[in-house]
C-alpha cells in the first residue's frame, strides 16, 4: 500500500476537465496512451446536472494507477496546451480513518 495514497489504492482524481469531456472521451484518452481504465466517475452538479470539472478514474491495480500518476501528471493533454492534473483519490468515507465528534453544551456566561 502506498503511504501517499490515503484513499482507494486504484483510484485517481483528475481535475480541470472541460465540459465536453465525458466518460467515453476520458476512457479513450487513456487507452490511446496505453492505460486501461476500469471506470470513470464524472462528478456533476446535483441541481443542474452539469459536470463540475473533475472525475475519479479507477484502474485495475495500484501499480497501474501509480504509473499513470507518475508518468502523466502535469503532462500536456494530447493535442492541446492544457496539462493533465492528477492526484490520488481520497475520501473520508473510505479507508480506515476514524471519525470523532465532540459535544459542547451550554456556553452561556453566568
């Protein structure tokens, strides 16, 4: 397990997406670069249904995800002057992170 990867070991976050970049486009993009994407989860606004400009890419192994991150992060998109923006995916609902809460009662001054 990669200590720099706090979330799902096979998932990467990808940002700075254009509105026309859908799941099929992203899957094809990575396949053309020689990387097999298992799934793409494009994040959309709940109210409008429009893309929020980022997604999560799932690969078949941590090694595959790490190879994509190390070789493609901040490299130019094929055919554009934009840079690929990638990072390990993380989520507070996954992994072994513990959640803590604290109750603070009556703070009135007497």
